[in-house]
C-alpha cells in the first residue's frame, strides 16, 4: 500500500514502524475470511484491510479521530487471526496498538465510555482492588436491572451481571522447590485477573513444575503485564508496567533462570513483545529483549522439556480449543494437544478452525 508520510512524521519511531507495516499490505483481502467482526457484520471497515485504510488516513493526515473511525477500531478484538492469514507479513498488532494510543490521546470519548475504561484500567490490573470490587459487586448485584436501564450506567450493569458467584482464596505466591532431582529454575508470572478468578491454574502449574524438577519462584516487584492498559491505548501506563516487570525479572535473571512461565496466553503475547515495545529505551531495551526471549507459555515450556511417562489417565476424552492469543499472538500450534495426548488423554478438536 502506498504511503505519503512526511520526513518529519517519520522521525517518530511509532509512526515510522506503522508506515512500514502499512506498506506491506497488498490489499489481497485474505484477512477478511478469518476476521470475526467482518464475518459477523459484513462491513469492509470492520475488517483488518478496512481498518488499515482508516488508520493510514488518520495517521498520515494527522486527523482528529472521528466517532466512525473510533467505532471500527474499537470493534477489533485483537485476536490477530489476520496476522496468521496474511501472506505478506503485515504486523497488524503493532499498527492497531499505535492507532489506539493515537486515539486515546486525541479523542474525547462519551462520559459512559470514559467511566468504564477508567474503571477497567484502575481495577483489573491490581488483584487486591479487583478482589475488593468483586466483593462489592456481589453485595450490590441486585442493582443490575436498574443500572442496565440507564444509558450512562448500562456498562456497569453488564459488569455486575458477570460477577462470579464465588470469590476464590488468593493465589499462592510463595516459592516452591523441585521434588527430587533439580532440573532448573523458573519464575512464574503472577498476573492480575487470573490469580483472582482462577487461582487453581497457578496451583496446578506449581505442582506440575516442581514434580518434573523445577524450582518455581515469584518476582517480588512484578506487576500486571500491562496488556489491559496497553490495549486501551494508555501507552504510558502499558510501558510503565513493562519496565516494572523487566526490572523485576532482571534481578531473577541474574540468579540464573530457565524461563518466565506464563499461564495466560494474552499475557504471553504481551510479554513476548516487550523487546519491541522498549526497543528505543536505552535503559531497558537489552533486558526487555532478554525477557521476551525467556517468556514461555506453560504448554510451550513443557513441550521443550522431557516429561516423565504418565500412566494414570485411562479412557478420558477432553475437548481442546486453542486461545486466539496463543495461536496467532504467540504462534503456538499443536504443542498443547501433543502434551495432552502424551499424558494419555483422547483429544477432540474443532473440525474447522474456529473464529475468535
């Protein structure tokens, strides 16, 4: 795709990168077949190709974002299926992230949207705040019909409706030593929402890793991976989270580290991109690249180490569908299915590749 960015515009590293991404697009339209929003809505502007046109015009002409442009870009799920489909290697993820930051800086959203997005950014990345908000939500859940009937509070009514019935105990954050022969040491991402909503995932991961010979530690100063604020277009907050984690894991890397283990695929996609995000930060660029190289989804890590045979599973069938952030963001393919089969499970997968 032809571009007309000025030399002055291209001095900005984000703009220069976006220009390079846009120029790779050849208008082929392969992405439309795997885009969930285009498949559902049938609007070219809700396809990756259509959004690239919108983002090009907005960035190139330094336009003030309009409601129409913001609506179409907001509808993007960042499933990144288009990146897997694209034959030209268009890094749509980096382009749409730049566009979201541009919109956040220049567009005045309606009050309900500002309230909702502010609440998400101030609650979800912080486990203690999120747990307190969930407890409060359970107490006032009876207000959901009233909130849903008022336009300005409708999003909060929807959030109350999604409040889990049970709030689990906090996830474990204490180090655990390898059982028997020690094969190495890993740091496990504490994360934010997963540790509150599904602490059993962390517990099972610790049991498995220690059982196969790995010490499991937690970085004391680690925080949210930054994905939530980053995808909201809050660039400064996303970068601050990335720097905080890189600094925390740098201390762990100095003690010897085999991997930073991630159990939430969206977080894995984010952390593996730290090297790109902090590429122009002289204080963090090198360490961020090292962190990105060490980051491994738990299934990816287990596929790389030799697991002991498991004869405890008999005649158990499970269904497996890979998260889009794992398939398309991290490019992890059949490793999880192979692991399940090696463990003795019969695995059923979708007969056709599912949309996000």
